[in-house]
């Protein structure tokens, strides 16, 4: 299968270092339009749609392969192979964990990773605060199952936050609603029930964690928890209300990402 067609891969710029940007649940690569172009004059910039999202080949979404995030990680590794990596990977939300899993499986294909608003587990567990109880997540998934479009209209603006930029909430709502409901419900269950805390011990890539100052989906405690347990990681806080700072605070995300790349000797 042609992975560029499967995942609607888009390439801009022609620098010596490749940056690959991966969107979160309910979105597509369009969300990177505020951030990715800032790197295109120095780097090769690659965006794509996760299998089952956006303008990817929906027929390639396999409920068995994609029953865990490992399936998406395998898709990512196929894209990187096609690009003749290694690459710097920038993943938002669930795609941060997808990138981490891919980096564990094939660390030689990565130079570094940037995690934007990541969470290894969304459910509170003892001293770990993921932000939701199991009952919260079950209710969220039940509502999504019963009325995906209604759930999207209610939840997307909350996920976006950015109260001073209401058009972004509308944009995210429209993005959620464009997704195939059956695939979105399946991917939502995979996303919100995932728990990759145990995998952190095997992650070795230099990593920048960008955590928002006020994020319902990935609270600040999650960023601190990751920083303590993810070897070679650096935590930076972005002043932002919501879960999508690459859209609502892109300049800060660009600045902090570039500083991290410079620190890693990955300036282009």
C-alpha cells in the first residue's frame, strides 16, 4: 500500500532535517497550519492524517490493527521509512503516545520528539491524576456511542478552550463532525482507555513536553508526572486555556520547539 496516499502525507520545505507533525483525536493535519509553516523555510515539514481521520484512506482503518495505539505507531513507522528518516516527531495529545511507542520500537528512526499536551493515561489511578474517573470516561464513551455528532458539538469547544478565540472552537467542532462516526467512536475508545504509563521506562528519545497551564484533558500534573519518569525529557509550560496550544498559542509552541531543536543540535 502507498502510505502517502493512505495517510494523505503532505510535504513542504526542503531542509536537511525532517519534522513530522501528527494531529490528535478528532482532527486532521489542517490543525498544524498555525505552527508547521514556521519551520518550512529551514526544515522539511511533513504533515499527515492518522489512518481513519481526515482525508486518509478510510478503508485502511482496521479495527484489529488499530485496536490499540500500537497499530497507529506501526503506520507512523511506515511513513518514516517512506520519508527515509530519521525524523523529529511532533505529536499532539494521543499522537504524542503514538510517537513514543514508535520511538520505543525503532529509536533509530527518530532524532527527537516533541509532545504537545500529552497524557499516558486519562483515568485517575491512586496517586496518579489523569483528570478523569473511570466513570467519567465510561459516560463520555457512552455519550459518544449514542450520539457522536451531539457529543462532538458539546465537547469540541470545551476541548479547544481558547475563550478569546471562539472561532477555533467552531473549527474543532466541524473537524470532529467531519469524521466517520463509526471510526471516531472506535478510535475514541482506544484513545481514552489507553494506558501507556508502563512504557515510559523503555522510552529513550530526547523529548520536549509542552504542557498547557489550563487543560481539561491533560492537567498540569500529567506533564510533571511525565517529566519525572521520561528519561531525557524537558518540560515547558505554555500559557494557554485548552488542549490545543498549537492552534491557540502557536507562537509559544514554535519558540519553545525551536529552542529545544537548537539545544539538541538540530538547527537547520
